[in-house]
C-alpha cells in the first residue's frame, strides 16, 4: 500500500513539474517578443507564483521516488533502473534550477527595475531560456521513465488475460 501511494505521489508530482516546464517553455517563446520593461514585469509576476510552487514539489517528488526505488530494489531490475533514472533526471532539473534559473529569477524579482532593466537583460533572458529548455527536457524524460513501467505492466496483464 505504501509503495503504491509513494509511486502515485512520485508520478503525479513529476507530471506536474514536467507540465509546468513545458507550459513555461511555450510562454517564454511568446515573451521573446516583449521589450525589457514588459518582459521584466511579466517575469516578476510569473515567478512570484511559479517559483514557490515548483520548490514545494521537487522534494516530495524526489523523496517519494527514492522510497519507490528503495522498495523495488529486489524486484524487476528494469523497473528499478527506470525509477532511479527518473529520480536522477528530476534531480538534474532541480540542480539546473538552483544553479542557473533561480539566481536570475531572484535578480528579476529583487534587483531589476521594470522601467530600466539591466543592459544585459537579453543575455540573461536567453541564458534562462536555454537552461529552462534543458531542464524541461529532463523533466519530460523523468516522467517517461515513470510511465514506461506502468504501460509495460498493462501490456503484460492484457497479454496474460488473453491467454487465460
């Protein structure tokens, strides 16, 4: 029972993180057309909501996944490998966030003046976007690592029921 709950939490939170990543990547493409004043204003409002949300999801996602991997360690090696891969890739997204995106977000929130963005705001925006694309790809890979064992289980059960 605890394993199933932890697996659900891990997959659910991983899905939310991947969805946020893909959604923001789409909106950032539109934001490329904004001038510095509008871009800074939009980013400030976005990060006021998204940053606390994502930070509150990473640790429970990683902890639940770690519990699942620990409990599955003696079972199907392929499933365990995919679970561990999911944990590693979602952890990479957190590390990228911490090292690259969060410092830029913090500067936008607390240091940038929307009426007078820094001279290098375009370079900072582009660095943030490149890092975000990479971390979004890792979040989607992490989700795929979670979903594959379930789809394989469903195919096996369907095959077994046809044989019976």
